[in-house]
């Protein structure tokens, strides 16, 4: 059987390594579209091929997809705040006859109004609405994958749901609220599997997670792993913090940190960071055991920052 041909846009970010690793491992023929193809070529050796993408022009993107295709699927890993390049890429994929798109969703379930209105995901909402419109017109199909919080990335980079880097953990509403989290590796597997199953997963959003965790449970593991260390906490009442954030925003304050309490409110306070139903079984993805979660926490507790 011929290899499935995929184009991956935005390979030089967080999701490039795990997604491309699993695509290659599963025998896909992978072409990377990047603003920095030299960097991509160094990171991803042949048979993966990296080509230069100019996101200012739909025509050029279309030409690139036509000249290097035909592709069975386009996977978009572009930063969610960059709406224009994603819209141009969707238009180019349609013009070039790419039949299926995996958009840069990879987050929280946005079906509830509280999540839908979050300032942090307004770009993503617009992108998904645009793609859905094109799919409804029958011009292309898509499979969106929502993953909850990126687990290992968040422990290492963001210091959430708990901070193992020395600073305080902002413990939301007592820290006992359950949250869906996914490791980068699981997300890579999910993308590859979703493309294999794209006929069944056509025009759907899938939900996957590696584990369901609470802040309290993760802090307890950290304390067990390093009993002599102090893991400071700052208690946060998410309802109060969200109200203060809204006031600040009404006064014209902007920025990621200003809006952060709103994200904490929906994820923790309202419990909307937990997926009620996941598609792990459909995609053949494992859920982490308690020991797996402890081992991951230990990796970052023991890391020299
Ligand atoms: N749920 C979570 O916890 C979580 C956490 C982080 C990210 N995410 C999601 O994961 C996805 C990828 O995010 P990320 O953090 O990996 O993003 P990122 O590392 O900031 O960027 C990914 C890639 O986007 C491309 N890109 C950036 N700016 C661009 C522009 N102006 N025009 C065209 N391409 C541009 C770049 O690719 P090239 O340099 O190769 O061109 C970059 O490597 C997003 O959907 C994001 O929402 C979710």
C-alpha cells in the first residue's frame, strides 16, 4: 500500500518533534512547511523533506502544496495566536486539493460558552469556525484533536498545574479539581492515529488525554519524591480572581497574565479542563498509570533547572 502523504506546517515548535516522530515511525511520507526550512532539515533528517513556506501569499502556499504533493492530509502545528497564516494555509490546501486537515486545536474543549469566550483562544475559535464553514461547504474535511493541558511541557515550561521550578504553585480552589492532561508523545501518537482513521473521524473533534490529575495529588507526589524540599503554594479563589481579571480588562489592561485567572476559572473552578469522554480507545492510546504519573513528576522534581 502506498504511504500516506502528509504536509506538516509549523514543525519548529513544541509539537513538531512528537508529531513528526510518530508520523515517520508509522511510515507516513512527511513534507515540512516551515519559515525556516534549514532549521527544520537539521532537526528532521531525510526521508523527511523541509520546504520554505511564505505565509503572506495563498497563491504561493497553493503552489508549494501542488508542486510537492499531492498530499492526503495537511497537519497544522502553527501557534494558535497566528490566525492569518492558518487561514491562508486552509485556503491554499483547498485550492491545491488537499482533502483533509488536522488543525492547530490541541487544547481545551471549547464547546461550552465559558471556554468559548476566553481571550486566550479567540484566534483558535476563529480558525475552527472558518475551517468548519469550509467543511460544511464540502470543500475539505478535518479532524480536530483536543488534548487538554500539555502535561510534560507544562511541568517543564509553564510551571502548571504545579510549579517544580522553585516558585509557588497557584493552588486553584483547594487544588482538588480534576484536569485532563496529555504528554507530547501521546499527542504525536494521536495525530498519526487520527490520520489513519480519518474516514471515521471525518469532521469531528476528538478528545484524548494521558491522565486525569489534580494539583493536590501532583504536589503530594512531588513531596513524596523530595520530602526535604519545600513546594510553596499560593491559594487562589478562582471566582474572585476571575472577577478581578475582568475588571482589569474593562479598564483596558491586556496581556496573557491579566487574562490568566479566567483560564484558571474555567479549567479548575468550573471543572471544564476535564474531558468527560475521551477517544483514547478509538485511537488505541494508553492512559498513564499512577506510577507513570509519579515517574513523570519525579523527572521534573529531580531536574536541575
Ligand atoms: N494545551 C496546551 O497546554 C498547549 C500548550 C502549548 C501549545 N498548545 C497548542 O499547540 C499548538 C502549537 O503551539 P506551539 O506552542 O507549538 O506554538 P509555537 O511553538 O509557538 O509555534 C509553532 C510553530 O508555528 C509556526 N509559526 C509561528 N509564528 C508563525 C507565523 N507568524 N507565521 C507562520 N508560522 C508561524 C512556527 O513554525 P516554523 O518556524 O517551522 O515556520 C513555529 O515553530 C497550538 O495549537 C497551541 O494552542 C497547547
